[in-house]
């Protein structure tokens, strides 16, 4: 299979927003307790947060973390998680049937985010709470002092405001599973009212309205239209959520998951633009893809309701090499829509369908999916370039004919480096010629590849031995090209100047 890729330095989509490399911490399963937080762990810092996990979060390149949910937030009383820990109530979480001890709450999370140098993205409860509770939380977090909630933060030991810049107006309110599920019309009005109150407290904040929780929802498109019609003047972004899994051994469709993500993003962007046109508005609403990942939901649904417990395991999927290649392909999709997608959160950060796993009291370790995320976060600096891929098409059962090779490229104007990301979705090698149209020559610095070379699921020991291998890259037929051969079912990072 022969593939040609053209990268043009003069045609780009705009700068890649650093917030594209976000993640998600929800009070679900072991994401918080024995995940990021475990006071008795040998690596714990004075605040009770695991140092070994913190080191992996830095290595992952996480820039932003969404908190505290997720479905959890729709039943959350944020006031339960502030003040002396001994006085905090234990509550039943209806979303995930867990007992929430509230030993980690707003101050603990925001302190951890500050020490970890990640931007916090807080969600407010519009399921069972509403306007006043949302405004109060912004006041607690962001006002310097002189009011009830900001002065209470002072009494809890934090004088300086946290300055939380990003706020989610609820979570997946289109979903019947959501506590407090609303129609699009009712949610749009509530989001507008809550958002106005929150911005009266702090006009500098950015607000994310709930979009569709997947594009298979029967209300997809209609939901976004109705919400934006009502909340257009208040919100800054609309959210998207998508999860992918291999169905019935259909590897080829699974490897083409990025095609589905592309279609979803284009649909939301078109809806946003249609509302802008009807309103004669020049405002640019961004997309916050604040939940995305590989998640084997069919296994989760088959398991039924979990027993009620304290921080018991929930959806701790162990990922394969194939899953890692798909995660890389989804990252290509996000980069190729960097002009519209300004925020993205890999869901979740630790233990729960996560790139990082932990043993209580023991080790923290990288899943296979850790590697593509860390690679893109470390290298995708600058402008997302338009890539033109000429490749054979492959037939898939779920998505029809798809390009056999997907590509994204980013150019860093500060260093002159061009980094390309390539997925070979096919089951045969692909000989690729990358041509660069721009100043100077194109010389390959390195090629690194992840290969889905194992047919079955991987275990922890296999994940420990998984990672990038070197991919030979050679000069092309002229100073503006390089060539390489992509292994079957693989994901590659190609750095050049």
C-alpha cells in the first residue's frame, strides 16, 4: 500500500490550544481515593496526595483537569466537601452507587491542581441543585473576600482566591440516566440563568454548556440548537462526549474510530454555525470535548448495578496495544479540528478507564494508552496544519469506506519543527511519502511507532513492556520529502525539520 501526505506550512487551522491535553477526575470508583489521594501511601505528600501518581500526571503532560464529575456532580452538594474533615457527611452517590466520604472536596482538589500546575475545570450541579448553589461555589472559589462564601474559604485556610477559569454547567443533562435529566428547552433556560448568575460573581470565567452525551442520542442536533438558542449570550463552549470500543471482534471499524469522531465534531460545529447565522452573531462558540476515550461500555452494562461501597472499583478497563493505537487515532482527529475544539479531557485520569492505574498502598503504573497521549502532549506545539492524504480506502462494517491512513501535523514556529502523527488502520504495511510545502528542507529527526501486534487483551505485565519502538525514516526524492513504512495497525509520531 502506497500513501502520499502533503503538509503545507501556509495552510493551518490556528494554534493548538494547550487545554486540548486535559483529563478528568470524578468521584467515581478509585479515581480519587487510592487514585490521586491516599494519605497512608509511602509517596503521599503532606496533603495526602500520591507523589507517584503526581509524577505520572506530569509525564502524561496533563494541562487541565475537569472535576468533580461526570454523573457524580448531578447529586453533589459541594458544601459537604469543605471545612473540617471530621465534620463532613458521608453521602450515598446515586450515579455510581458509592458512599462518598467527602474527605476530598473543593479545597483539596484545587490545592492539588495548583501544586500539579494544571488548570482546574469545575462542574456545577444543575441536576438536583441550581442557580444559587452554582453562584455560591464561584464566590467561594474566585472572590478575594468580603462576602460570606469567600470569607468562609479564608476561615478554611485559603486566603487567596483560586481563580478557577472554566466551569461546566452540569453534565450530560440530555441523558435519561442523569439525576435531574431535563429537556433541551428546560436545560437551556437553566444554563442561561445559572451562567448569568455565575458571571455576575466573576465576569472573567468561561462557561461550558452541556451538548449531547453522544451523537447517537435521539435528540442530537436538536439538543445543541435549543440549548444554544437560549444560552448563546452567556456560554463560551458547548460540550461533546464520545467513547469507543471494539464490537464483536470488528478490529477494522474500531481502528477507524477517528472517522466517527470527525463526523461528530463536524456536526456540532455546523449546528453552532447555524445558530450563529440565525442570530446574526459574530461570536465564536468553542467545542469542549470534555469526555473521550476507549471504554468497553458493553462489559460495564453487562455487569449490572455494583454493590454500594466506599471507593470500590468501577470500570477499571485494562487496555491493549490495539486500544492505544485507537487512542492515537482519536488524538489525530482532535488535532485536525483544533480550530473548533479548544478543550478536551481524556476520561478519566486514574484507575477509571484511565491511562494511569494504581495499587492501594503499592505501585502506580502506565497503561498502554498512556503513551500516545503523552507523546502528543509533549510535541503538539504551535499550529495545526492542513494535511492532504492520498491513500487507498478500506471497507468497515460500521463506517463504510474509510482512508487507510489518517494524519495530522503540527508546526512549532518557535523551533521550526514539524511533527506528524500517522495511523495505519489497515492490516498491511503502508509505504508513506510525506511532502512538506514550506521554507527550507524537510529532514527527519526521528520516527516512533506503537503497533497493535497482540490479538487478545493485554495484562499489566504486558503493558509494562509496551511502548514506542524506532521507525526507520529516510530522505525522499527531493529535499522536501521523507519516506517511511508504517507497520500494519500502528500509530506513529514523526518529527522533522
